[in-house]
C-alpha cells in the first residue's frame, strides 16, 4: 500500500502470527464503535503487510 498514510488517531494492532490478530481487531473495533454486526473489520482495519500474488 504505497499510498497509505498514518493519521494522528490511528491505532496499530500488532500480534504474533496465529495468535488471534483478527479476533483482536474485532475486539478493538467493538470497543471503539460498539457492537455493530454490519461493521466490516477488514475495511476498517487493513492488513498492511498482507501479500497476495497477482492472478495470472
């Protein structure tokens, strides 16, 4: 994500691999925004280090 810029109010969630990162993101999102079943955590909390090879 070369166009990504941090804001002053951003939170960084950092966990060890396979230790519940998505679960932690969901908990933080619900603490910040309330229990919204329509909240798309993947949209609100991007994985900046996710590498997906292009489809050929």
